[in-house]
C-alpha cells in the first residue's frame, strides 16, 4: 500500500528546520506537558502518557504506561501467585533547560511490587521523538519479592495506524482492532479471524540473537512511531532472549518494551527472604522516534537509518544518572579451537560473575560474534568484572574463560583464547549445526506462526526418515519433534557402516527447546521423555525439563539449552545399514483437521539443535 503525503513531507522538513532553534518548554498543571516544536508529550501525575503529537497533528497515543508482573513470598518463603499491575509514581522534574526536559515518576515498594521503581521521560531540543528509561531497586529493608515482567506499553490511537513492522520480513498492513474483537480466541493472545487467518502477538517477537531487535513499531498516514534502542545491555539472559514488540489488540495497536520477562525460558528476578543484596539496575534509554515518509517503505527505511544514528551516539552524552556510566571500555580477542582452527561465527558473551549467563538477569550483558578468523571486539562495555563465555561454532559445550576486568576508557586485549573441543571418538555423522538453534531445519526459517504442528502431517506424511548422506536437513528434518505423529511414533535415522564397529558409541543431543506431553494427548509443563533405539534394541532414554512455551509461541529455540549423551555398546551397530530411532515415551496419532489441533497450545515436543554419533 502506497501512501502519498507530499504536504506532510514538506511540513515535516519545515518543522525540523524551525525546531533546531526552538527551546524545550514544560507546562505543569493536571499534566506535565513538554514541547520541543516537533513533538509534544503530555503525562499525567502518575506517569501515564496521555498525549503524543507530532507538530500540529492529532493525538497519536491512547496511553503509555509502565507495568509489572510478579509478587512476594509467603510466611514459608514460597513465592505467592504473581499479579499483573499497572504502576504509578510520584512526579519530579529532574532537569529543565532550553535544551532538555526530564521528568521522573518514582514508586516506593508496596504490594504487589516490592521494589523501588522509577520511570523517566526525556524530551530534547530538535529531536523528532522522546526518550524513556526505567530503574528498579531492592535492598534488605524491602519485603522479599520477585519480578516476572517489567515493561512499558505504548498504546496508539487506532484510527491513525494500520501498518505494523518489526523487521524486513514482518511488515505489512495489519488486521484491524474490530477484526480482532470479533475473532475466535484459540490461545492466549492468539485469534482466528473471520477470513480464516490466525494472528498472534507471538508472531511478532524478536529474538535478540538475530540482531534485529533495535527497531519496531507502527505507521499510518499521519506518522510512524518506532521503538529505537542502540543497546540490549540491560536484557537478562542475553543474547538468547525473546522480546515482545508490536502487535494489534481488540482496542488499540500497541508497542511493548519488555525490559524483563520470562518468555522462552527466562528466569524471574528473585529476592527471597534470605537475600540481603542491595540491587539496582537501569533499563534503557530507548528513543521513541516519530517520522513521515512518502510511503510505508520509506518510513521503515528511515527508521532503520535512525537506529544507526542512535548507535553512533551510544552511550548518549545527554544521559545523566549514577547507574549509567558514560565512560566505557572495549574488549578484544581471538577465539580458536585447541587445534588452532578459528572458532568462526561463535557468540562471545560477557556477563556478571556468579550465575551462568543464561540464568543471570540482575546485571548487564554484552556480546558479539566472531569473524571468520575467530576475532571479536565488544564495544561500550560498562566498567566492571565479567565472566567470559562463548557458544555456538558447532560446539555442544561452551567455552568458559577467565574473569575479564573492564576499565573505563581502555581496551582490554585478551589475546588468543583456546577452546577445547569435546570429542568422543571418530565422528560417524551429524545432523544440524550445534548453534543453539533449529533454524536450519524444515520450518525453522518460518517459525513465526501459531500451530506449526498442523503442518506436520502434510510435510511428513510418513514421519521423519532421514538418510545420512542423502537427505537434506532443511527439507527432511523438521524443526520440532512433536509428540503427535503421522503414522508411527518414531523419527528414524538411517546410515551405512563399512565394517563391524567395536568399542563405545556416543550419541550427543543438543536440545534447543523442549516441552512435556500429557496422557491426555496435549503438551504440558512436565519433562519431555525420549527413548533411543539402535536397530532392534533400546539403547537409552533421557528426559528434558520443559523450557517454556517455545513450541506454541512461535519460537525456534529457548534460553535454556541442554546437552544429553546416550552411551552404548558399539556392538549394537552392524556392518551395512543401521537405524537409530527416536521415540517419545508418550505420543499420539494426529491427522490434519482433528479438533485437538485446531486450537490451544498443541502437543509436547523436543527441538534438536544437533545430533552427533561418534565411536571410540
């Protein structure tokens, strides 16, 4: 759809020219109203955004508010039932000048959010947008509590927005609020529209590791509104985290900034009764960018360019807060395997010392990927001590390095680091690449849809029969091994051996995600249970704890990764043709169109990152 707005373009250019010399003003009454000539924001006395105007245009916002999901602990020290809660704070003008206005809304600990929290709005001279950041704090004098979700929601006026965009592939004219209000609910935040389409907020999530989380939003004839973030340093469990972004609702289009959540296997921020830690954290800042363009493609491209501008200015010099150091450090190094081969395209992660990076969410995370020579450079790192990890590069087991001390204004050069490969003998074959992802398998590049189990009987009418050396991973191996099958409860791997093997065989499984299956025939929160057969004998079995709602919430992997090994006598194998069969302990026949697959969260599953057979 092409929206021609030459008048708005000219008006926008004129506004931008005038705004460079226009001071930022602040009027205080029932609302705090800040205006820089380009953007006007009005905030009520609790911190809720009630007005957002671009130039002399209409109010583009329905409301913008911060929210919390969590609670406290009972007399026995057990977490109480979590509650969703809209937050309000006491206002304070932090800074006011011709160049900048900053208003904060601070909240004291009280049920159900037993944390000190603050929300900050910043409007600067000459900028077509405003900034937001949030803080959270807990100490020994506060009641024990935990945070499941901490977020800001910007709800937009529905009459002005019809185009949603979260990345280059997922941007299009959206269904309307009315269509969603009249739709059939088939799962949480998932609806079947009258025309048969299925829509879900989970279809628009961002996986941080994909590198596209920096911008998302909505556009319409009046303006585009884009959530722009230069850094994801404040996200816990990063970089393998998933975030909600933009989606439609029955009332308004919405943009969500989830600074903390437990989707895709994340963890609560917990302060139980015996934890006396004094913890403080700052989330952000992010830039809420507003633009015009000749059409939606142009507006999206402009928003992408704005990301690069914000990155170039990171950390922003205008930011003044004791929890946000402007002077940062860099970390460089080269990662190679123990035989000198570069560890190419591996994720290198700096995370606070203590917990594993995937479980840590109180501090700040920094990461990058190595190049083809194994070199890496991580920039703008907060001065602190960090644990060093590396993952991916076709390795099931991570690299753990020494503590890294980062100093402001300096580059910490780590030199060449050696990553010891874990080898169990001669490699016979491998399916997939050990990179924590199922993206290389069938449907693994098209996972942003509810109900992918419904495709399985069509894609694999005879279930998976994978011939080593002949089959293709992207076509012949599904991204998820559902507990529902087409004809038989077995995924078979066939391969040839030229001679009778001796010794011990090791079958290694990287598990990207898992979900249990119940005797009722549906997915459950229990553990996934897999049995492994080698030719005519059961060689072993393993269970994998559920990693959350990955399979039914349109994901291809979880934050929680695990490695399982099945060791067996190589004598179970034979010269000639062999078959290894993967069978769920609980499974059910499923045919396309059955009622049990038409709604809900579907079956359990295991998502294999990679599988490797070795003999020693």
